DNA sequence: TATTGACCTTAACTTAGCTTGAGGTTTTAA
DNA sequence: TTAAAACCTCAAGCTAAGTTAAGGTCAATA
C-alpha cells in the first residue's frame, strides 16, 4: 500500500499531499487556514490533517479568484456552506450562482469600457470631468473589489 | 486675470492645478513622475511645471488602469508616443488599439469562465488537474497582469 | 512685509495575497 | 536506528499602487 493510497483511504490528508493535489504551496494552505478559508485538525504530533473535501474548497477558491473575487468575499460566501455535513453538489451550485452574477456585471462593465475606449482616448473628451469612462453609471457597486487575478506558470 | 487663466495661457501648469483638473492627488503625480509615466520641468524655485498635454496623459493612464492594465505596461505603451512633438489624435488612437485588443482578450476569458463556472463548481470535475478552468488555453498571455482596478468614490 | 498656502524631499506606512527564512520537532524509510 | 524528508511557528519580506507624515522652502496676497 502506497502512502498516497493509505492517506486517501483513511481520508485524512497531510498538508503536503493537499498542496501537491491542489497545486498550491504549503505556505498558501497555512495562509488560507489563518484567514479562515479552510480548516484542519491536528494529529498527535501537531501536524495538520485535512478532510478530502478541502480539495474542492481550494479549487473553488481559485476559481473565484480568477473571477476577480477577493479572499474576503470568498470567505463570506464559503461561510454560507453547511458547517457539519460535507457540502453537496447543490450547496456548491448555490455558491456559483452568486459569483456568476458578479461575473456578469464585470463582463458588462468591461464591454461598456470596450465600446467607449476607442472614441474616448482618440477624441478630445477624455478630460476626466466629461468623459463617459468616468461616468458614475459605469461603476460597479461598492462591494466589488475589482481585482482579477489570472493564473500563470 | 485669474491665476487659472494665467496658468492656462502660459501653458505651464502647477502640480496643484494638474491634480485638481485630473482628479488625482499631488502625491500621485509625484509617484507617476517617479515611475516615468509623466514628465515635468522645474521653475526657479524647484517647483514642478507641466505642459497641458499631461492632463490627457493622466486621463489615458486612468482609463488604461480601469481596463486592468498595470502601470508598468502603461508606461511601456506610453513610451511609443513621440518624444518631441505633442502627440496627435492619431498617436493616441494607436494606443487605444493596443489596449482594445487586451480588453477583448480579457472579456473573452471572462466569458469562457462564465460559461464554465456553473458546470465546474457544481460538478465533480473541479479537481485542478482536469477542470477546464485550469486549462492552459484559457489563460491570457504572460504579459498580462490580470489586475482590473475599478474606480470608487 | 509677513503670513498663509502651495510646494519640496525622503521615508515610512497601507492592503492583498502570498513567500521566505530561521530555528526546532515529527514522521518516514533504508 | 538514524538520517532525511516533511512538518511546525513566528516574523519578516515582497509587489503594486499609492498615501501619509515630517521637516523645510517658495510664492501669492492682505
């Protein structure tokens, strides 16, 4: 029986294993735990152990980040997941609905920008006070952070 | 003759005037100058003076930032403007073309994300290794920073 | 002319999202 | 059993895009 099989069947994953599987660094897992985005318990030797569903949680965190949602917002949304039982497909689906709406707004905002950028930069109207780019109607709500982090190698 | 009129007709603007007109803080103008995004010369008393086209430059910087382009990339693109003569409408238009392309890619990326996020978060495929969200084809090029900063009040 | 407001520089601080390093413990495997 | 690999904590460092503060000078105006 390999180490991996043992860990998988016993369903308590080490931090190194979770890191490798999820593609994030161990330090990131510590960081996320610190921020309250994921949870673990400790074994006798004070080492972290994880339930397998942490992998999905991390994947969802990463997907949400790619959409431009901050860790703080992600944390809030993840907090709506059930605490005791393992989240079901339906639970996860509800999350994605919330973020979809934000993503839609963001796309719409960028499209408005897209339409106007050629005219605005090229013409004389880009004077901050008059240009539609700076029009309040084009701004997203206050709760949106606006940072979109895309993945790299 | 008011101060403003004097400054405008003499076409050398003070930092405070530029700040007020462009809607950014004086410290931001210092910062931009430091980063090589804008330029000024000094009067006898070592105070900054600006040519009026700095206003458009700042407006363009802000517009580009709203599209998610970093200051470093903006600097590179601004460097393609003519150095001696005041940039023409055509010059500015060429800039907007470059950024439009980036914006198009970004929108397309978000739309792909949008299509997949419901399926991916809800289903079992979101395991980092298989999920299309993590597919290389969906990533933007290396030169894209990915940060989209939206304006607030 | 004197005072107030605008300006100067340099350095440190801010937030988000991590990463790195130091120094020490636990687990695994030959 | 013992060395190496993996883990632990805590503190400091990093990048982007600025902001704030301290201490001092210059310019506009009553």
